[in-house]
C-alpha cells in the first residue's frame, strides 16, 4: 500500500514545502514533484528590474570610457540629482502603471503645485508654508479627481488624464496671467517662511561635493514604495488590480479605492517635486512640465513595468530614472551634440522593453 503525504507549508507562501512518497513501512522513496525549489538564477531573472540594471551598467561603463569627467565625485552627484528630478515622479507613476493605469497629467501637475504655493501665499499675504499646504491639498485633489472620474465613468485613464493635462496646462497659464500679469509665478523670496521652506525642500547636505535633498526624497520614496509592494496587503491589491481587476474584485480587493489612491500618490509626488522646483528657482514658469510625463513613463517602462499592468517594481523605476540621468549628463560630459539625447532615450526604451520581455520569458521557462 502506498500513501502520499505532504509536510510543511504552501510552496507559494514561503519556503517550499517538503513531501515524500512513503510505503507502509514509512520509508521515503521520492519527493513530491509538485514541490520544487527555484534556482537562484531563475529568481534573479524573474525580477522586473533586471533588464534595466543590465542596461544601466552598460551605459555607465560606456560613458565612463568616453567621458572621463563623469568619473569625478561632483559629476556623479550631478547625475544623481538629475535622476532624482525624474525618479521622484517615476516611483508613483510606476506604482500606478503596476495598478494598470496611466497619468498623462503628471508633468503639468508638478507646475500646478509650484504655482499654487507661490500664488496663494503672495496674493493673500500669508506665510509661505500656508501656500505649501494649499498646494498639497490641490495636488491631492487633482489625483482624486482623476481617480474618481476614472472609476465613475470607466473611460480609459489615458483619456481621463489627457483631459486633465490640457485643463491644467490652460489653468497654469491662464490663472498666472490674470493674477501676475505675466507667465511666471510671483517672487516670494522676501516673504515669511520662505527661508525655512527653502531649507527643507532645497537643502544641500555637506556630503562629498554636495548631496541635494531631492536625492534623499527619491531614495526614501523608493524604499517606501518597495516595502508597500512586497510586504503589505496594499501591495497585493496593486498587483491584483493591474493584473486582472475583475478577478481581483471577485476575491474582495477594493480595486476602485486602490486605483484612486494610486492617482493621489502621483499627486503627492507632484507636490513634492513642485515644492523643490519652486524653492530651487524662487519662481516657476507656467509653461513648465509639458512633456515631462513621458520621461516618467519611460523611466517606469525601462525599469520593467508592463504597459498592461500587474508587473513592475519601484526599484526598476529608480534604475530607469538613473539611466535618464546618466544619458542626459553623459552626452554633455562626452562633448556630444545634445540632439543625440532623445535618440539614446528612445533606443533605451525599446531595448529595455525587449530585454525585459526576453528575461521574463526565460525566467518563466526555468
């Protein structure tokens, strides 16, 4: 008489369970073929960011060879800062894409936050920090509007946020002209609270050649987003909502609330980056931000996020942003024409997408 027994836990929820085929005498003869341990190579290849990591290393080595200036500490900090101005937004955009949606208003939302903070404080003669809080409310409201309209209408997020993009672009320019008579926000450098706000949003740490605070914002966001995705129930909701929202809803995942929250997350990072831009340059041009949403999406896609949702990582988006920083600055340091910048970014988008697909398929085969 032969009895098949299984000991341990579920292979999908922790260490692989052990099982054996035993005879009446209790002697184990063979392991249960339903339970197996994945090879380390397969685990590594299955990570969404592996393709972008390979690309980042290759590009970094290339520019280290052709642009010796990049080898200096000052240049490396410049690359990191340039990457952080894309990476801050790329983190929230990546989470939204993993949830299956897009936000084409993300670029101009950054400018909306900057204009709101400066105009609100200037026109009402308030402490600058009041303007900063007002900008946070507006930025979250924009994300809430996008998410609410999406779940209420069922229209593609591409259409919803494209409409928001045009509305915010018009509001940024129109309201600024009416209020200030020009196309830039009023200067608030002499107002109460400006110095303390600048110290927070545009501080440079005395590390190396100067570590600007957006780099820290970026790293903290990556860590928090990665923890949410891999260690919390909300992370499971995000993957499920992007992978198969119908099935996710059937098993109790709050798909609508999850997606609204993701849109508001984009609003939050738009506010954070907008505040840095405001206090780094003291005022903001109302036409800024148009087209930046494409860079955020590129960073997320290069980092391994699928356009169809349900797959990706915050770490991958950070690597995608780092690739942007290496390319844009490396071309300058190498003395090449800046016209090649978009060619490199476009090529990286295509190559990284193909590499991610190949790696993902190979991991599945293993």
